[in-house]
C-alpha cells in the first residue's frame, strides 16, 4: 500500500483498540519494520491523533538497531529533518517509548492490565518474546493483534492472520479459532487487523535507483 496511507490506517486501529480499553500487540521484524512503526507512532503522538499510551519495544535486537537508527541523523531524509530534527527531537526515542531488555521486565509487561502498545519479535510469530505476548493477550476481545508484515505459509503468524480475519468476516459468530502457542491451545478472541506497507525492503523506485546507479 502507499506509504502515505499507512499513518491513517495505524491511527484507526490503535484508536479503536484504545477506545475499547484494549492493548495493541504487533509482531514485527527487528530491523526496519520496528523503526518504521516507532517513527509513525511518534508522528501520531505529536499530532495528538491518538492517546499517548506507553509503547513497549520488547526485542533486544530491535532495541540495539533502533539505537543505531537514532545515532545517525546524517542519513535522514528532508521530511525527517523537518518533522523531528528541527524541533530537537529524535524520531526513534520519545517519552512514551520504553525499551524492554531484561526477561523479568518482559514478563511484567505481559501481566500489565492497562492499555498499551507492545511491539515484539519475531515477525512471523515462530519464536521470540512475541509468543508470550500472544498467549497473554489473544483470548481477550478488547485487544488487537496487528499484522504489519508478510507471513509465510505454515507459520503461526499466517494461521493467526487467515483464521483471525475469517472470524472477523463472519461477524465473530460461533466459537473463535484456536492457536497453539508453546504447546498449549488458546482461543483467538482478540481482534486481528492487517496493514500492508510497513516494510524494510526497497520499494519500486528505490530498486530502480539502485539498479541504475549500479549500472
């Protein structure tokens, strides 16, 4: 989807979830996609487009990479300079962002009852801390699991995406689908939403530029 549309879609999903007093759980790749999400949420917070609930980045690798992004403003584009740097802001670090490193902090976050946004790896939900967020949050219809990346066939993320969206299309009637997470089955009562376009890969124009300059 066009990048220009992503912010509005993210605003809609987050606002609807917080209105229900729920939590948004986002499986995300550590490199590129997580930083795209932080950047866009920072814009939405600055614009007062959504309530400023805490945002938790629960992936040690994503945290290290995000710090690298924040340390190299010399490669930012003009829009980032105008939106953040000229106001003295780091696009990837602001008051509501919390970086979760220790396993104890991660477990405490999963027990948190107040609304928040949790971004965790792995992106396809096959391993990592995201599995624990899902098993704590997927059975609550107030919550939203937001899919922002490609899910390969036969992964937990793909099953969750397909079965969750099918359940939404049915009007959420009948028994919810079930997910097997870490050897145990859980009902998928949380809302499942999808936004295409958050990507760490080069788009069409970037690939054409690369090929032209590489001769």
